[in-house]
C-alpha cells in the first residue's frame, strides 16, 4: 500500500504570492496515538467492544507549531480543553490558538475525569512532537455515501421525526489532509466527514464507533506507519445511513415500555435501557450493529485511501497560523416537553457564546466551532470561503451552551435538535460563517 501511494506522489514546493509574507521554512510533522480507554467503567457499561484512543498530529515550521487532536469521546468539556491547551502551551510551546481538540462524538464512550484524561491526551501530543521529521502536506477530497440527513416527516403521523431523509441536505464530502516524509512515506491523515457516531450506542459497550473503525482500517492499510485522525464535520443533522436505532430496536423499546404502562413514543431513553438482550431478535440486531460499524468504517476508510493515492500536489513549506474568536447569539429556554413533532414554547434566556477557531496550513483552512452544527452551515462556509480548501471541524475546543446549532431555515422544523437548541433563530448561522471568514481575512492581512 505504501509503495503504491508513494509512487503516485510528486513533491512540489509551494510558491508564495508577493504579499509580504516570508517563506516560513521547511515543514515538519509527527503523529501518535494513545489508548485512553478508562480502566474502570460506569455501572451502565457492560464491557469494551473496541478501545478508545487519543490521536495527535503535530506540525511545525521555523516560526511556530500546531496540534490537531481527536479523541474518541462524546464531546470536549471546557475543563478538559483548558487543561490540554494550558499544558501544550506551557510544556510544549504550542500556542493555544494552534490547538484543535476534536471529539469523534461516539455515543459509546463514558465521561472521564479531566486531570488523568488530559494527561493522556498531552502524552499523545508530546509523543507526536518527539517524532517530528521533515515533511510535506497534501490535500484532496472524495465522497462517501454512508451519511444521510436524519430529519423526516413521518409518513404515518405526518409529524417531524428521525429517519433516513434521502432528499434532505447532506454533504457527502470527505476532506483529507495528509502528511508525508520527504521520501513519500505516510506520517498522518486528517480526514473530515459529517456523520453522527451512534451505531453502537444501544449496545452499552465502550466503542469508538465508525470513526474508530475507519481510522483503524486506514492505519492497518498503511501497515501501521501512519496515524489517521477523524475530524467531525457538520453532523448535527446527519446520521449513519444504516442505523437500526431508528427502526427495529426503537420499535421494540417502545413496545416493551408500553407493556409497563410507559409511553416513550416521543422520547428517547439512554443506551439500551428497555431492551431484553437475551431476546434472540434483539441479540441479532445488536450483532448486526457491530458488523455495520466495521462495514461503514471500511467503506469510509477506502475512500480516504483512494484520495491519498490521487493526492499528487504536496507542499514542503507552508504557513501555520491559528486564531480564535467568540461570537454571541440571543438565547432561549424551552418551557414545554416532547422530543419532536410539536411546536416548542420558549422564554428568553441569557445570550450564548460560541467559540470559533481557524487553523491555516498554507492554503488549507480548517475552521472550528465548539458545538454540533447543521450540515448546511458548513456547506455555506465552504461556498463563501475565498479558499477552495476549506472545511469545518465541529465539537472542537470545548462545548458551547447552545445545544445543537441549526441553520436558519431549519427553525421551521419541529425536530428534536431544533426544539432543544438554546439559540433563538436568525443569528448563529451567519455568526459562524461570517466569524470564520473574518478569521481568514485577518490571517490574510497578517
């Protein structure tokens, strides 16, 4: 695999325009991954299906350095983010604005104490920094059809609900940033895709879900010489295409709760609660979910590998520049209940801060937001960006109080994401897009 990929590559030094920006010096890159599976599991977890990891890529030039980090976790608590960036800036000299800490958003990872957990994440970055070697960087895009818009009008109730909406907005793009030694050996892969990691969520087993399966497959295909980081795209309204929770398992749970006199038809109990795992039908469906995790990981991994083979333009010298800003939108608090299908009632609440970030690697622009964002917001950002090589990493660098961040047009849909959002309509979409575009413009001006 390495020989095939290396044979297709051509190393090209980037030509900097006459903007007053000096050549930043030779690029270096290093990568590592560390097992972060907790030794002690909470009572609601029954075991470990597959381990959790922190993966890190460190890049540096003569001017500065940056770290791209992914963790197999549901989110990035603010306390964890602060502990990591403080340690990286103080110990390793990586500026905090140059650190992107992203959760894969697996729904099968228990929360962990920030102190020891942060130390493991920092250890991965430290090891990646120790492995820095002269490198080149490439960029390419592909497509994968394992995601689907998850907001539908239920054909029976004629109300908003969850299911595979094949006609709904859904960006299939897989953006791939790759790092190579000067001899053409792979060092690391940073791939960005928009899909919820929820396939194993009903198993009550620790799992890195599809992101872990895809990264493991890529790493194995590259003979273990490279580290592959999943970057969560704008997946707030995107589910896996094949997801049993939406269909059979949900119906089984509804029936089992109803037999006890409890109506959960418009709610969602956590994990596998309400499922008899000794039931042959339930056991079969759960086994299929395990298989589907690996299948979708392989499909996505194969597309990333295809992009790698076809990435022929690579740069040995790039500008590294990180920045961040806070945007604020009016808040709201819901006063009625119900998961979906009914209008929400609200009162005004405190404004909500949303943290944005930008990490620039030459002409590659990686935007960031610390929340779950609907897909059309990222599509708009890419459309309006002056750089073709633009992507959006969500669930990055902390957690906003916003809940989901729908695009403006979605506020007319009574979906659970929209109803639960703590943001009033009409602000967040433009605030995010224009805020990141402002960061790009400011970077251009420096």
